[in-house]
C-alpha cells in the first residue's frame, strides 16, 4: 500500500521547492532511499510536464570507489558529471543513510582529493540549477535522534511538510535587517565573537533549497572575524563524528581549533587556505527541530541556533572565500543549551534563542506553532 505522505512530499519538492515547469530536465538522485519515494518524484515531475532523470547511489559502493579512486579516474568522472549537470535545469536529492560513518575509514587525503576534483560539479549544481536536498528517515537516523523508527518517520514528515509560506514575513524582515547591518556580536558559554556582515547579501532559505528548511544566511567580511566560538551541537564531516569543537579567530583566520578529534579537525581545516576562513553565517528557526541529530540538514535549522561555516562561500552571499570545504558548525542558544545573545550594530536581536525585536518575533517557535 502506497504511503500518501510520499506523494505529498514529492509534490512539495517538485512544485514548491524546485517549481518544475514543462520540458525542464530534472535529475533525481536517491542515496540509500526507497524506490517508492523515487517513483513518487518521477510521477510528480511528469505531472508537471518535466523530464525526469534518475541516478541511484548506495553508500557501500561509494565507499569502495572512494577508497581507491585515482586522480585520473576522478578527473574523468568529474568531467562526465559536469557535462551532465550543465544539461540539467533542476536537481532533487534524497539522501538516506544506513550507517552514517560508512566512509569513516576512507583516508583524509583521499577525501580531500575527491572533494577537490568534484568541486566543479557541486558548484554547477548549486549556482546554476534549481535544487533541493533532503535526508530520508532510516533506523540509523532514528537511533541518532534517540527515537523509535516509527516516531522518527512521523517527525520527519511533519518537519518536511511544514508550510514554509508562514515563515515568509519574518524571513523577509530578517533578510532586510541583516543587509542593513555592519557589526555582529555573539556571546554565550564559550563564545565571544565579533565580525562584520556589511554589504554582504542575505539569503532566505524557506523550503526551496533544503528540506527541512528555516534559516536566513549571509557571510562575514572575510578578514573581520575575531574572538572564539564553541559549538554545542555535534557534527559529522566526511564520515567522522566531532564533538565540542572550539575555534579561535584572528582577523578572519582560524588560528586554533580543538575538539574530541583535534587532529582530524585540523586536517580538514588545512585542506586549503580558504578552509580556515568563514564562508557562511546563518540563523536557524525551524519550530519542529529542537535537538541535534548529527545530521546537518536538520541541525542547521534548529530553533534558536546559529551556524558558522569554515570554507566555501555561496555565490548568493559571497565574501570571496574559496575552498573545497564547506562545514556548517552549529551552536544552539536556547536556555536549556546554555543561552546566549546576538547583537546587530550593538542592538540585542536574539536572547536565549528567542528574537526580541517585534519585527522578528513571528519567527519564534511559540508564534509559529500557534499558526497551525
């Protein structure tokens, strides 16, 4: 029996997120996701007159290829994938995971090589197509969230079918405020950050890029970041789990980085010059996502959070930083996580995860949930 939630989600992804139109070509990539959601996406795309293409990926196969991929092999693969991506109008990725650390034993240098060679494909997809990426609920994800598989699936579909139009007024106001702001100060346990976002565009993420969604991001002026930050949400990068990451900055550069995996952390940050500079600053406010799940597509949207991103800047909020790395690191500022404050040009904007100025209070969790 078909789950009607699959069809509703497929309609959201093809109708709202990518706004597929007649004769547009859409690439659907399914990573360890059930055939049923892929089929639902194919049907939803056809219903809108679009032309679907499909690629199925399996994590153990990807790991085996990654372990021994040569530079010449990756160069050929990237050329082939880039040529295909240039023919595509829209991209939908559904990413499941039966083992989130499947690639943990792929050597760091090998992961760096793969990231470097495949970067042009990612840039083409991010900058030149209409795209949306979402996770698929699996028992592994439910375990990370300390939930039963059934309860996690129910949570997933509630989060992913949120009516993002309800967030638009508050997101528009936050975007305008960020684009008028010069100085940002962030304070909290283990955190004292200062930087500028002057003349950097702000971008609304309201269900048209990631599902789940709920953030507005910009980027710091590249050499303006000073101070230190401690991230209280765990993170997984290139198959390795990191906890208690702490970064220290001088004139934009990460000059000291520690965590429970300090060596691996610094290996990533030494991938290239840009990896030690910040490419993104964002505020998250999805009312359904409250606690970290070690999955960045969820964690970066946590209500009352911000994230700071070593590495590549997005073209839409470009501070000029270039890197093969783009690593979102999350700090939750709600009271139960220790609290914290964010100031724009000396004015308190958010305290303990709650927006305090009237213009932005519609993004607070209590207000958003009241609208249901």
